[in-house]
């Protein structure tokens, strides 16, 4: 039974102020000495970085599309262990889920799974009495979703606030905070959303502190804490454990000598996500196989559970910064290069020729390499005309088109992460184009929004635009570490 006090911070639509309120609440309560756990609904990598600054704990994602609804409560319990309060920031509008899948992956679904009260953040800048109709509609749409209060954002004046409060008195939903329009906290954005914490740490620290001050001044923290403590226990939700997940998946099937034929893969016999990497015949892995994980300003996209799973599988996880470090960590046996913004730092990444050569040499040795999105671009021959690692025979460039959305995919080729035929759900999020988009042995066959092949499997490399959450497929971490040479 999970009994951590908790709140879900939601809104009628994007841009209403969820991040400011959620992060501000985390900072305000942490400032009062509470142990606070921050969570984000959906695949977003950036907001959890601000949550981590506010709480001093890793930001966690709760994605019911990629991980499945059944893992939401266990992952929440894992992240919130030992905490006095958990704050969950929603995604988009309260009832907006994965396109074409109803409530799946919506904030409302996550709130229902966690039995958590919802605080609705409303942009009140262009309305007065109508706010009551808006709140009433959201509160009555789904009786399983409990809206416990409203925080009014971008309120213009005392008179405006009085009109809003008067209207909401009739709705029966209490006002738990009012944030004025003036003095909004400036958090810079870029082509994929907010600028990550790692790129502006001192400014980000100041911004989080300012969010905490605004929320502390404008919200009834005692009422919010009482609402969080009113959440009933979540039945049957034991905390997720990386060690148990890796142990339960068994062992990897030995890699065949050849990859599956490309033409048959999209309709290949499915395997469960838990079987990613294979589930039979694995011997236990020795500890200490060093896995280097790219970090720093250019590579900020990573789920905390990935490193936890690698460690549980027997790896020693060592972060390094491709912008600064001219060599891989000594003794590197495997490499993980996740997402981020290599296009912003392309000149610096290209100028670090010693590291680019070290990565190419590691790949030539047959060591396992897992690269997602930014990592895919870094392994390419060039990015916007600048030399990269040259591992993949492909050219990358920026594009005006945003590629964004959940994906259903199947592994087309046996790799260091997956057995061909394994089905996975993932997410794409980029403004770049890679030509060609797939190698002779593609990583994935994508089923929606259109059928296509994507990514590269060659030597020990698995490189793709697709972001996946390894908590839904812990066999990937075990398979990867098994292929590291101790």
C-alpha cells in the first residue's frame, strides 16, 4: 500500500502555468524541510530537471503509454519512497492523452491510477465569471477524477481576483492559490521546449527559487498539504525495484549470427516488452562492467531508471561530458548516448576530435553502444556539415519540421538491446533529419503514424530516433550489460 501524501497539478490546456506551480510547490515545501518527490506525466525530459533542482531528488516520469498503466503506481512508489510529499506535474490538458487512445497516458488517467487529488491551474487572464463554468466542466467530466482545488494564474488585479473568487464560490471547488499576472518567472524556451537545467544551471537555480517564492506568497500551503494528505492509499502498489525487474526478466538469448530479414519484421511474432532482450538462459553478470553514459549540456535526456537498471544488471555507471572530456572513462566496456541538443553544440562536439575518435574505436572493438536521438546524430558522419563520430554512414541536419509523438514499434534486427520481433512503445521528439534514416539492418519498424523503418543496428551499435523507457523492458539493460566485456 502506497500512502505518500500526493497532489497532481493539472490544467485545462498547455501554457496555463503547470510547470511554474508544480515546481514552485516542490521548492516551497522542500524549503519548509519536507522531503518532496517530483514527478512528470508523459515522456518530457526537461521539466524533471527543474523538479530535481527544487527537491534535491531525481525527477521521475510517469508515462502510461510507454510503460503501461500497470507500472504507474509502482514507479511512483519507487520515486516517492521515504518522502513526506509527492507532487506530480501533468501534461497538456487534464484529459488529453495519447492521440487516438482515449484517456491513455493522460494526466487524468495517472491521477486515477494514483488515487491522487488534482489541483487545476487555470489561466484566468481573459475571463471572470466564466471560470466557474470551466472548472465545473472539468470537475464533472469524470467522476473518478477528484479536483480538490483551483490555483488561479495570471490574475490582473484585486478586483479581478474578487470576481473570480465570487464565481468559484458557486462551483464548490475551493481556490487554493492566486498568482498575479505581473512578475512571471522567465524560463527561456527553444525549439523543443524549455532550455534544460544543465545548460543554464545558475539561472535555473534562481528561476526555481523565484517559482518557490511566488507559490509561497500566493498559495495556501497548509490547505494544499491537507489536500495531499487526504489521498487514500494506493492498493496493491509495491514499489518498483530495478534489481527485481532485472532479475525477473531472466537472461538474454545469445545473439544469432545474422539479423532478421528486413521485409518480414513489421509483422514478426510479437514478444512481450518484459522479454526485450530475451528471457531464457542468462547467466548472472559480474559487477563492475563500466558503462559510460553521456551527460552535460548536449546530452540531458535520460530517465533515472535507465542508470538504475544498468547498475542492477551489474554495471558501474560512469557519466562523462562529450563537450569537455577528450577520452572515454578508463575501462569503458559499453556506451550509452541518450537524447539532448547536439545541434546546439555541434561546433564544440565536432571540435572534440580525440573523443570522437575514441568513440569510433570503441565501436570498432565491438563494444555495445546504445544511442537515442541526440546519440544517433552524434554517431553519424556529420551534423549540419560538421564532422561527428563517423560510426554511421549517414548525414544529419536541422529541419523546420517538428517530429513529435508516441510510436508503436517492433525490433527489426537482433541487437545489444532487443531480439528481433520484440514490440515496444516509444516516443519521438526532434527537429532534425537523418539521411538515410535507416541502415541495412534497421533498428525498428514503426507502425504509426505511418509504416516505416528507422535506425541502425551494426556491430555492437543500436542507434535510433526512438526514445524508450527501459522500466517497461528491463531485459534491455541486462542484455546490454551482458555484452560488455568485463
